[in-house]
C-alpha cells in the first residue's frame, strides 16, 4: 500500500499553492497497487480510499503499514522523516536542501525553478505545472523504492 | 577592516543638543564608516537649509564619512535601532541625540572589539557625577544599584546590560519591537539579549560620553504611564524567564515536527507552541502577552536574515542552541 499526501496548506488568497503537484491523476493511473490518500476536508478526492483529518497517531500507524509514500512539500514529509519512513517528495519552488530530508527521494525538476526568497509566504509565487517532474519519473522511483 | 555605522536617533533637538552630538561624531579620532541620522520629529525639516547643518554635511563629505538623513516612522526608537542593526554593518555605534562623546570614544570602544564581544560601552556622565564604584552591572542587580555607566569607569569590566550609547555587534540579536513607542528598557533588553547569546559585554575606562539630560524633545518624549508599564512588564517577564531557553514556535505543523528533533538538545526550555500535540507548550498568545515581540523567535525571518542555505533543522539549532 502507498500513501499519497497530495496537497499542502491552502493559500489565503484562494489561489493554488505553488507546491501542489499538478499531475496526481496521471500518476495515480500509472500506479498498480493500493493507494490511500490522506488530507483534510475540502481537498479533492483522487482515490476511493480518502482518509480525512486523521489525528497524528493514526497517520503514524498508516506510515508503519505502508510500503512507501508520495507527498508534495507539506508537513507529511516531515512526519514520515520523523518516524523513520522514507518516501518520495515532489518539489517545485521550495528548496529540498532547506526544507527536505536527505533520507527521502527528493524529486526537483530544476533548481532554476526555486523561488528567490524561500522564507516569505507562498501567496506571491504563482503555481506553474512546468516546475514539477513528470509522473513517469515518479513511477520509476516508486518502482525502485 | 570592520565597518562601523554610527546611528543617531533624534526628535525635537534640531537646535539644542543634536548639533553638539554631530560635531562630536565628526571630530572622533576613529571615524565611523557611515553616519545615519534617523529623524523622528513630528514635523521633520530639511536641514540642508540650515547653515550649521550645511557645514556639518560638508565636513562629513570632506572627511570621507558616508552619511544619510533618514526620516523615521515615529514608532519609537527601537524600530530605528533595529533598522540600523540590520543594515549589514559589522558594528553599530548608537549615540543618543543628547549624548556628546569625547573625541576618542569610538576609537576606545572599537579597540575592545573581538569575536566574543557583543557590545562595549563607556561612562555616560551627567554632572554632578555620582560614585558608582560598587555597581556590578548584573541584570539581577538592576533594581538595587545605579547603572555602572553613570559613574567614572576606572577599569574594564564585564557586565550583563548596557545603557544609552554604546558600540554593538550588529545583526546577531534583534531589538524587541513589541515594546511600546516609548521603548522603555529597549537598550537593556537588547544588550542583555546579546549577553544571553553568549557574547561578552564590556564597560571600559576613558570612553566618556557627556549626557546633557534635556527635558525638552528626545526620542522618548512621551508621558503616558501605561506605555512605560507595558514595557516594564515585558522586561520583568524576560527577567522571570532568564534561566530558561524560551522557544516560540509560531509556525506550521511541519515546523513543529522538525523542531521536535532538536528539543532534547535545548537546555531548560520554556515552550510556546501552536501544535501542543507535537511539541507540548503554552499558547502563542501567552508568549505575545509576556514578551511583546515574538518575531525574535521567527525562524523564517531569521533564515531570511542569515541568507540561510542549510536545513530547517539546523536553523532551529542556530536559533536555540
């Protein structure tokens, strides 16, 4: 079983967070094993098993059960790192050298896409699908994992 | 050679003590690299029209001292000092607009700078000069002794806080911007913060500044008692927690998780957090009430300031260990 954590915190402006991976549906279509989506109420459901608003203790139990996980740059990658469970993080504008953990597979398309200032709100950074790796690359890494 | 900014915050003293201060700065035996006058007057004037100032500005140019006259935003002198603190200089010599340094003060203060030194002050004298020989300069004695700088300093001494005008290492500790606009205790809080960060604070002999206490004008010309009370309360709370490492985690869930890894390394922590299920602690609102400004614990602001390239985990280490 694989856990996916597709979305990061919503922006105050209502715009799409530039850290949200845009190709989840394409990626999910390529994966041939059970997937559990975790997230919160109001987020788009991508797979039949969507577990919303789980307390941390339950997320940790799920992490123990899963083969691996795939997440955007959200709290989930930190939680999994904290629990010693490596997985795949899909990066775009935030810097994995600062906010990531080397224990994970950090997929960043290009450092040229990183936001100039990593420490301000993401409100002012536009979402750009071009800044993310393609699902086939994620699938390759999933197969390795 | 280290770069020194001389910063003068002024209000209501265009034609009383400010010209004396500028004259004293111009005539230092060790000149600052730059002088900035932060004008916090209610009705700021263009001083280039004043003959006295015209000469000052010309002399600054002749002596090769860069200078700027900046208009401040009337939020209090702590905001002004924080601007100076974050301008990229290695040292800032802050001089009050009624404090007239003798010609060798900057040279004397600067001669004590070293890697482990956070700030250096000399005597701040107002005639008649009291005898202060017994003062310790310790923060715990602040209520029971006269400030050591008010008397003649005869020998170098390590202290825990400084007063009025001094030379300090810039960019390593922030002024408390949670203080009211009277900024009561601002320099005590600031220098004590440097001390808490492990830097030595020194008072040194033969670096006299004459304080022409002037009841008119001044950056603290504010009489509302509740503002002083507000600032005093913040100061008292800082003292109350002086033996603790105060941690304020006003961030996201992920930040809390990352921080939790370094928590065991922190000595005697007092925690204020948003996610007590991850890092148990008191509320952020309580931290704001106790300490005024909680931005001093904002790891993102710090990383921006530090031009950080390392991990978030190590940024927390730098902030708290």
